[in-house]
C-alpha cells in the first residue's frame, strides 16, 4: 500500500512539474492536454484525478488547464507536517514500549 501511495505522489509531482515547465501556472497561460501530452500529462489516472479533486489543477475553460502553485505548495507543506507528526508519534511509541519492557 505504501508503495502505491508513493507512486501516486511521484506522478502528482511529475504532472505539476510539467505544468511549470511550460509556464501553465495562471489561467491566462493555461494549456490544453494536447500541449501537455508531450510531457506525459494525461487526463486519467489517480494522480490526475487527485490534483483535479483538490483543485490544484484547474480548468481555465475550453479544455485548457493550469496548476495553482500556491495551493500545491500548501498541500506539500501539509503533507510534510502530517508525516512529521506520524514519525514523531512512532518514535514516542517505540520509546514507551522499550521503557515498559525493561
């Protein structure tokens, strides 16, 4: 399961980086999927749908899309905070288990 999540996260990053490479970071600079297809961006798959569901990839009309960089960065910061909390709790739990076994 963890590897599947990692694959989706990597694909999300790939999609966002493709939008950045072509400068599709505002509604005015939005691109079609045909223009982004050469960079490996297609409107299918979990990563694409996750980005669309969270409105990180937005439609500017007429089948043109762009990436909301601020929202993407906020999402990455939130993910890092959640990971930090989970790792901290795991370390605390390991320490407590070790102390109670002594």
